[in-house]
């Protein structure tokens, strides 16, 4: 039973991973009777939908053609963060002298060991997403290609499964952008870069989005000469420009060569298996040979070979079409995760699956538009964002007030030498209702949850200001943004009234 994602090298850790998430000796169950829910795809959305439904007493089938756990476990969040943790250790040592700590021998990165550790930790996490665990939850787990053969029927491995409700959670995959010569060279994507066992001395990366920036910085810290190519100006085009500028300065300091505003990019085979990249950046031509090329731009929904037309499910190049309740054009089939969402994050897929459970099994009316979805890019420093950005507020004609607290004025950040960053919060003009926020800090992904909690539960910026935060912490920056808002309430009129009262009461 072959898998689409190739786990290399075939060491003990990858064999353990495969034994958990796509065991070669797996025997599919024999279906008996109609299922309450049949889920196609065992990534985050599919796993949450299946486990949640089974836990509520539903009869559930879960189908996966590849590796259970999807991108997140196998070729996304888990392996990338293992590499980032190693890269951050290098960074700490590299800049330790700024704290008065001398490291005589500097840093020497054992890339083989870094990758081995990643594979080991990935394998240790994999039982959470394993076929046997979900079988033990009472779910019928089928390994193989599932396809609709009717509006209420799925076929997998020659067996037909009847269902009351269906869920499409097949995710998305890396896609190749239209770059001249790309089809003539070997290149890596997120599905293959984590199979490397040797550090490329020269690494080209196309795409300065989150994946491109995270891996560019990490591999530069490991010792690669990294060329990061981006067609737009700067990096991270979806982020607050001020935030992107801070991260750009950081990755440049760490050794990344940024070739932005890249034009006329062409690729061709070079000598000794290298890839030759030619492009124009800021009116200068570059011709660079790299040992490996990573394409970190473009995603394509996994809609092929699913029989969607037979099931009456409409789709296009962006994925399966759903309404706000995550119903497809077949009202008995729902979708969740990357297959239908513009927010291609594990946590977004998780909460979309929860909506599907409510709406598919219990005639719920939960809406995807009601979700408050944060995201984080795990560079050093991190960028985290939730809600509206300044640009989105302007485009939607929403008047806002913005309050910013620079980390260079926060004691804990000063003491730790981590002053490049800020907390920026947008509130509705004339009120303290939080509409969005961006945080740039070493642990911005953790800090943003306080803002997300407030927005989800209707807590105002004034409420945050009245919440005691430990001193000294970087999270104190969030409270200090609230203090800024409170100071705006002290108008000249209010201040004069206070002064009169205080004079009278002396």
C-alpha cells in the first residue's frame, strides 16, 4: 500500500511514523449499515470532525489515501517548528556576546542530527493521529482513495459506504507557479524539504511568504547561503508593512540574501545537479547557481479523483464551494479546512470541523464567518495577527483608532535584548471595541491569544487595561496599549473638572 508523500530516509523514526499514520498491514473494516458521517481526508479538519462526531455517539467512517495527520504532522507545522527550534538555538549562541556571554568555539551545526531530531519528534507525536487511535475511538478507518459514486455514497478500496452526511476534508498541496524553466529542474516543496539529510551549501527559495521566510532564516542560521526571491517588494505581503520590515531586517542580519521585486526569473539546469537562477532585482541582474531550490509559493486544493461531480458538489481552482455553514452545493455534504478555506491554518481547520459537527449532525446554525482566526509566522521575531488590518479597515470604509506600544519601551524586552517589535491594536473609532491587532515579538504567537480571547468574547481594550499583568513580562505591552486608550478619555474638559474637584476637596 503505497503513499503519496514519500517518507525519506527510511530510518527507524520514519518507519515508526508510517506504522502509525499509514500502516502497511492495515486491513480496512467491512461496512455495515449507513454511517451518520463519512469523512474523506484525515488531516486536522477530518480528524477533529471524525473524533468529535464519534465522541457524541455517531457512527463514523474516516477515509485517508495518504498519511493520517495531513500536512501539519507530516510536512508542515510539526517538522518546520522542530527545525526552527534548532535554528533559534544557533541564533541565541550567535548573539550571546551582546549579553556579555562569550562562546569560545562559536556554533557548529550538525544538520544530520537536526533532521534526525525532527524525525524522532514527529514520530513521537504521531500516535495522536494514528489509525489505531481512531479505530479505538470507535471510528471505521479506511486507508485508500475515497470517491463519491452518488450523493450519499462513497467508494473506497472496492467497498461502498452509505452515509447520512459527508465531509470533504482533503486539504491542499504545494503547486508549481508558472516560472520559465521550472519544469526542467528538480525542486523541493514543503512535501520534500524535510527529507533532506545534508545541508545545501547554497539554497534558493522562491516565495517570501510565511513558509519561505521561516525556512530561509532557519537554513541561513544552519549555514546555508540563502537566496530568497519575492516578486513583490519586501517580504510577507499579507502582513502589516511595519511588521514585515522588522522581520526583513532580522532575516537579513541572519544572512539571508533577499532578491525582492524579482522580475524575469528563469530557471535552468546547472552543472553537477545544481539549479541556475537568473532574475532582475531592483534593476540589477543576478545569475546564481544553487544546490537546492525550494518553491514556497502556491497551493492547489485536492479536488481530483473525488467524484465531486457525481455527488453534486461544485468546485473551482480555489477548492470546494461552501456557504457560511460550510455546506457544499449538496446540502448533505460539508467541507472543512484547506479544501474550502482562505485561512490555511491548522487551528482554522480545527474550528471549522467543530462547526461541521454542529451543523451536520444536529441541524445547527453555526457560521464560519463568526470565527475569530489569528495567525502567526514563526520567524525571529514572530509576527502574529488577528482581525482587521489597517489596510482592510480602509478598504472596507471602517473608521478606526490605532494604539501602538513599542517593545523598546517595555522593560522585559529591554532586559532580554529583544526590543525590535511592537503591539499594535485597532479599535472602532469612538469606542474601545477591538477590531484587530498585530504583534511583533519573540513569542508573538503566544501573545496574540490574549487579543483573540478579548475579541471572541467581546472584551474591550479598556477591560485589558484593567487586567493586572505580571511585571516584568513582554505581555505587559498589551496592557500598556490599553493604558494608552484610557489616557485618551482624559479630555481637557474632564481634566479641568478633576482639578476643580481636587482643589475643593483639599
